């Protein structure tokens, strides 16, 4: 037995109302959306700045490590007495 067209329409409207209620509970209002946008924008800008600064920081760390290795190698090549023999 098929449903009455009026009952089908009523069922569909009930489903739409339930979907709208769910969307209202899970959606942000305008102020919440603005705050979320500010947070996300600030995080993206911070990540972009970190990405820009990273090559210089890495280069500085590599140079410091190279200098430390050179000092260690130099100190290791000097005899205990402090004089190098030819």
C-alpha cells in the first residue's frame, strides 16, 4: 500500500525541519565566525613568518656548528705542550 501524497509531503517537511535544527546547532553565528577567522588568520601568519625565518636560522645554526667543529679540530691538533713541531 502506498502512502498518501499529503503524508509523504509531511514526512519530507519533518526531515527538512530536523536538518535545519541540526544545522542551527552546528553552525557558527557571525561573531563566532569572526573570532574563528581571526584565530585562523593569526595562526597562518605566524606559520608564514616561521617559514620565512627558517632558512636564516638554519644557516646561522650551520655556521655556528661549522665554527665549533673548526675550533675542536684546531684544539685537537695542538700538542699538550702547546708547541707544534715541524
